C-alpha cells in the first residue's frame, strides 16, 4: 500500500498519524529487496555522520597538536568534538531530510532539500567542532600547563586573536572539508530523492497490477 497525504480520503483508506506513517515508510525501506533502490536512504545518514565524525577528529587534532597536549584530556575531547557531531548529523539528516522525503511532508524543490542537508552537514561538522575544539584545547592547555595560553582576564579580544592565530594555518584544510561536506550531502540527498521516487513508482505499479487483477 502506497502512503499518500490527501485532503480527499477514499472510502477504503487507512488513516494513520505521522509517527505511524514514519514507522511504516522506514519498514518498507528496510524490507525492500533491491539494495540498488534504497542504498542512499539506508546508508546516506550513516556515511554523512561518519564524515562529520572524521572532520571532528581532524579539527580536534589540529588544536591539540598546536597546544602540545599529547594524551592529556584526549578521550574527554573526542566525545563532544567528533563522536557527538557524527551521531547528531546522522539523526538530524535522517529526521529532517530522509524521513521528510519519504513522507513528502513539504513539497519542496530538490535544491531546497540539498541546501538544508548542506546546512545540517556544515553546522554539525564544522561550526560545532570549531567552537568546542579550540575551547577544550585551551582549557586543557591551561590545566596541564602544556602551552602558554592567554587568560580570560586579558579579555575576549586577546583570546580570540590567539585562537585566530592558531586557526590560520588550518584555513585551507577547513575550506576543503566544507567543500567535501557540501558535495557529499548534496550527492546523498539527490540519490535519496531518487530512491524515494523509485520506491513510490514501483509500489504504485504493484497496486495498479493488483487492482487490475481484482477487476478481471
């Protein structure tokens, strides 16, 4: 049975709420036989989450190396700067992009979905780690005395200029990561839309065939 959102409800239609509809469409994707029809929907959020986790690791390593932290506070910084962005990216993309596409909640243009996906990807993969990365590195450097860092009493401008100096050699890498994230999110979102249309088309063809057989 194909899932449809309509104001004119047929007599034999089954009414379900959004939560039930979400579970229904994802069960269809999970049970679909052809991986070629569903690979982006199944694995896109996971891969995009992995990309952002990797970017978080790179960002964290840069600031830790600059401040000569070595093993100090490593595991305490990995969780919020790399693991959390990866998990959040996967959850947000699945909910705001993949599920929205499957339910056809908003009749948006393909470009709108790709832009929204890119915003999620870069916000959680660059902006979020770029706030926590230098912050945690400065905190651990001050605690363990691995590098002379400015004190907050010197004012936010001094701290900001210090962080900017640390970040300057990293700008090219950041630019490459942003471009890679935008490209990856756009590609996976495009193929998620393609998967959705393929599944819907095949479901409608199956229903049409069943209806035709009933009439014979």
